[in-house]
């Protein structure tokens, strides 16, 4: 194989080396983006889940009962969408870590992950908007306040960004 590379014209060698370097860079960039997205996604989603779980406890009656009831009624929809999202993310990771990187399979896995994310956001958002529609203005403001506090706490605990 080394003899074959030596027999290539100089321009082809440069193109080959450049292509390999760019492919490695793009794989590292994509991996870093996914890792960073995973770390970002964990804190807000976790704090959102905690805020929603605590929302009923912190809301005044009857807002607490109505909010919990609507979110629980719709939980099967966004729980299923969440499971699809987890499975799509695992497939994307599997494609990225495969011994033989297949760009087409990685693109398909990325598209499936994107679609699953959109479906989760749609399903969860519909349930949340429905629940918010049935509670008072004070209840909605309380949820916003808790969400802001949760995000501020998550940002403070992560510390400054690392290079």
C-alpha cells in the first residue's frame, strides 16, 4: 500500500492527506458538538423536569391539582417520545463510534435523532401549553419564576466554560 501511495502524483497525495485531515476534523467537531449538546441538554431538561415535578407542590390550589392532572394525563405521549429520542441518540452515537464510519448511515441517524427531538418537543410542549392554559396567571408566573431560578442555579453550578 505504501508503494501505491508513493506512485501517486504529488497533487493526489496532497488531496488525500487533506481529505483525511478534514474528515478527522469533522468527526471530532461533530463528536464535540454532540457531547456539548448532551451536557447542555442534561441540565436544562433535568431542571425542567424538577421544576415541573415541584410545580404542583409550589402552586396554590386549585392550580396545583389542575396542572398535575393535565401533565399526568399527557405523560404517556411525551414519555414515549422521550424513549424514541433516547433510542435515536444511541443509534447516532453507535454510527459515530463505528469501526467503519459510514457518512450516509450517520446522516440518517442524525436526521432520525433530529426528528425524535422535534417530536418530543412537540408532544411535551402541547401538554405543557394545555396545562398552562388551565391555571391562573399567578400560577403561570410562579412556574416561570421557578424555571428561571432553576436555570440560574444550573448555570452557576456548571461554572465558567472551559476551552
